[in-house]
C-alpha cells in the first residue's frame, strides 16, 4: 500500500511536467523560427483581422458573433530606403487570401482582375501598366490596390503569390518593412518560399530605382 501511495504521489508530481513540455509540432516550429532568425528574419507572434471572417469558429455556443481575430506568426524583414530622395516614394500595400485554401488554385478561369476605383485614380498617379495587374485566385489587395503601386511590384506579387504555401494568409509592405503572416504548417518548404520572396524583393526595388534614375 505504501508503494502505491508513493507511486501515486510521483505521478502527481511528474504529470504536470510532461504536460508543459513542447509537443513535436511545437518543437518543429521553434526550430523553424530559429532558422528564420539566423537568416535575419524577424519573428513575431501576433493577431490580425481574419481575411475570412464568416466562419463557424467565430460564433459562440449561443450563436453570437465573435471578433474574427486570427492568431498568426509574422515573419518580417526591412526594405532598404531609396538612395536618392528624388526617387519615387514607396507605396504601402497589403494582399490577403480571402477564400478557403484550395479555392485559389491557379487555373485560367480563376485569375480575376484587380479593379481600381475610378474616383481614386488620376492620370499622373497611375504607374505604367498598373491597371492591368491581376492577382491569382482569391488573393486581393486590401482595402484596395494603391493607385500608384509600381508595375514592377505588382508583377512580382503576381509571380510570387502563385507559389505561396497554403498556410500563408497575408503579405504586406508598410513603412519599409515586408511582412508575411502564416501558420508555419508548411515547415521548411514554406520558410524557403518566404526567404525567396524576401531575398528577391530588393532586386525589384533596385530596378525601380535604376529606371527612375535613368529618366531623370
């Protein structure tokens, strides 16, 4: 009987320890974040407004609507500012996946044009070819596509969004910081895609700067 009591006490002591140990999936994400930070990417646990707010999980047991806040991980990197003040100002932009995963598989009939509100556009603000930018699948600019978004940035987004992992829900550039919001479930392959997006984006901005310098 004494041994049973001792065993029971030990079980009560050890069980909580095992409960707080990270799971295999949590360990994988921790390793992923270490790998990202080692390559110079910032990692932040955050919340965003869910791009797909009308879901059952945002309803309480009584049917009351809950705030559609999505817990997510943001991977960030800084973008170099233009070397010359006369170069075109950088435009903040945000794109979100507004449909369920699988709904945005790329087929010719699923590439929808991005509409530009006529009352927000003037000829001197529209970059060459900007009106023809089309995002694949269910990706959309939010709240709308910036009227003065450079064509090179738009083209780069179109090319990269096609291969973005399913667990990526949002990309943005804000105040010279690039951010990708994802669930990290695509693992190393997803991280490699994000690194590729971050690493190649400066090539786009340098081309814009060079083109602008050549016209001045």
